[in-house]
């Protein structure tokens, strides 16, 4: 934005993540570092008769004091490599695709409630939340925080039926119905997890769908890709346009996994499942290909930063994670403690042991700016902020440190807040209050003008995010 005829970035009191160059003015010997999830326990096994070996496309979100999970229940036994089964393992019988529901109070321990909504194999004692006369490839719901949303439409979602996308509504997230008989999007392909959301920062609905781009790939002569569109009412959408990832090579992005990151308004994070269709990991593979998940970020939903071409989630040592459509990350991120976020990984797809495993990462901990042992420094552009204190999400080694300087719009340090006035900051905190020799309060001149530049010196240290408050 422009502030008093000076170019500045309006960060207000919103948390800012160092996932790209958006805030950066200068950089000397500082690297952007992608961090990895830490594997935890199995969150949900998928062995019920209405689930099976090809469960997929899970979506999670927080709803009040409860965590919700929706996922596809299906068992296409033709994907299973029978030679890799143990003696007593049995594959769930093939059946039509249904949508299942689970919930949790803590994001760790999940239950499958008996909903009694749909009959499967003669019984309604199951957690099926949606099925129809037409096979439903996936249902991706969200709680609509649009301030003018009708209560009977408080939960919205989309389903892919007969090559088109239809809109669903629900008053409680369990009992769903079509918003209208006609589809809302018809310009396929849509055979993937298509993700809708309400974006409060942009005050509109946003959707990310499958698309196709480029030439020479194995998907209709091109590559599986991602498209996006917006809507004011969830029914009438702008034209779908392909996302742009300047500087990255074309790869098959099988899903998109996009979330509007709640801890930093205006920031999108994406966790696509990357597909390598030509690989044959096992001689008995019935379906070729391997998959992992990658990380990307965006400030507008169209232009995406893919500076990290390496994987965010690898298949690992377990050979059952090397089948073609494995290792999908949940669409959605849950905060499960004061210091950690949880995501859920599809593992062992195509086998009777198919499941969702929980994995964690520190708050905002996807990417950091990293200074090695030799040290480095990085400075921000001019920031328009609101608040009297600065908080930092950081981690240092026992010998490392961070120093911070506050600068006026002309790039000169503010008296009392120079590098010389900054103590060596060390430790590990998700929201550490920053102090200078004269205290923690920001200088009066900066608070009054709302304008400041930040200069960081890092030695064997990482910074993940910061915020003013």
C-alpha cells in the first residue's frame, strides 16, 4: 500500500511468514530453508467394509472445540499388489465410492461416529456422511465464515459427479443437500480433490481445481495442473485460469491441497501430491507411478512460489508407501498444541493397512530464513504496522544468536534500536517478545508513524515468522 506518499507493505498486526521474497529488501548469506513434518501416530485406520484400500482425499478443519475430517471411502482392489500381501491379509471388497466422516477433540484421537444416515450392506451403523445414486469421487467441505451466510448453508462443499462439479450445503456439516440441480463448474477435468473455501482476506469464495497445462506429458498430452476461480455467491464463478509457478519445471500436480493459512491472513499454502506417472516401483505393479507431496505458497492464489522443488513428504523406507497414488497430505492444517500444527498423511494406499498417519511441525514452521554458522543478514522492505511490540518465532543453536535493528523509512537505524543496542537473542520460542537494551516497547516515532524497516542478523539460527502487537 502507499502510506504518506511512501511505498510500504501493510502488515498491520498480522503474523508474517518468511516463505518467499515478498517482505525482503536485501539479503546477504541468508538461505530459505524448507522444513519437514515429524511422523507421529496412526490417526485413523481405514479397514471398515465401506472404506478400503483406495481411501483418499481427506479434508480437515476446526469447528468450535471439535476437529472434523471428511474423506473418501472406497476399495478398488485392482490397485492392490497381491504378491505383497501377508498370509492373513484380506482386501476390502470393491464397492462404490462414499464419503466418510470422523471427529476428534484433540486432533490426535479420532473416532468414527455411527451417523445412521446411509445404508451400506443392509446397515446404517456406519460413518458415511454422503452417498448418492451417482458415484461421488470426493466431497470437500468447509465451514462458511462469510458474515452474510445463511445458517442453513453454514457448511458448504463440492462434489464431482459425472465430470461436473456440484455445490452442496448443510446446516450442521452432516446432513447435506444440493444447493441447486445444475452444476456450478463444467469445464473439466475435475477428477481430483477440488478445493473450495471462503477467503476473509479477499472477501470472496475461491476454488482450486484440477486442470491441464503444457505439452508432452502423459495426461491428455499435457501435465496435471491446478486452476483457480472466484465467486461472490458460491454458485456463479469466474472463468477457471491456470496457476502460475514462474521458474519451476512442469510436473504432474495430482492434487492441490491449498489452504488459506489462518495464522497469516492473505497467505495461501499448497501441498500438492506430485505424481511421476512413468515409474514402476515393483515388477508386479498394477498401476504405474509414484507420488510424494510438495510445498508452495502464494499471496494471491494465482502466482505461486515453488522455490522448493524438493519433496515435502517422501515415501520413506516403508515399501507400501511407494505405490502410485500414495502420500497425500490432508487438505487442512490443525493446531493441536501451543507449539505444533498437525497434518495427516495417506499411507499404505492400495493395501489393507491403508490409513491416515498424523505428522507435526512447529507453528509456522514450514519455511525459515536461515543463517549458517558463518552468519548473515537480511532486511525487510518498509513495513506499515500496528502495535507497540515485536514478537518473533525463532530457533537458535546453543552457540547461535539473532540480532534485530529497527530502521526509519530512510534506512537509518533508530536511536536506541541499532544492532549495537540489540542483545544476542538465543533460544527457541514460537512467540518470543523482542527486547532491546532500553526495553521491549517499540520507539515512539515508529509507533506514531506506523512505519519501520527490520534488519536481522542471524548466526546458526532460523526465523519462521514475526508479528507486531
